[in-house]
C-alpha cells in the first residue's frame, strides 16, 4: 500500500489516497503541538505536504510513515494490519519464498510474496511487481 496523493486541508488535516483505493482525512492537529512538528503550525508550511509513496512529508526532516496514516484511516492499529498480512493464507512455499493470497482481496488480482525481509505484491494479470521489493538472490540467476 503506497500513498499516491496527499492534500492539505483546513484545520491541520490532510487527505491521503492510497494505491489500493483506500482514502481518507486524518486530523494532525495533535501532532503539530509536539516536538519538531510544531513548525507545522505555520499554515503555509503545512500546505507543502507531499508523498513519495512510503512517507507523508513536508521536508527532509518532517515526515510521517504512510503506513501509520493508512492504519488511522482504516481504523486499525499498525500491528493489526501487519498481523492480517501474516495471517493471510499461505498457498505455496519454495526455495524460502512464501506465496500468500486472499480469496476475495482488492483489485487488481495479486499475490503477496516474501523472501527473508523482502516483501512484494505481484499483479497476476501482468505478472509485474505492483509494490514492494524482491531480491533474486535466493532463487538464482535468470529469475
């Protein structure tokens, strides 16, 4: 899940859209009262919000993990979201690669592959990497 769009709204709120269709508004008024985020009380600076897909940021020093924002929008804790991924039915395991898939997940049709610390989501129709990173180290050349 990557953030694909973010817009600053009034009252220190942001609207974030993710690549899986999830979108919502998050109130950051509590955050801007703390530590280094206090500078975001300046509406002009707050309005300069951007995303690179994995972070919501205002500059190189001020960023929030997009995964945390996603969890806030879907009203789940980040650990619940991670557990959902880990509890996803495993359909295959070979050469250390674990393939997981839900029966009726969101579009496009895809499967989740994990190898060591690497995670990837593969579009089934295009057989292309949709999200994440995957190394070929464990499966040898030519893959």
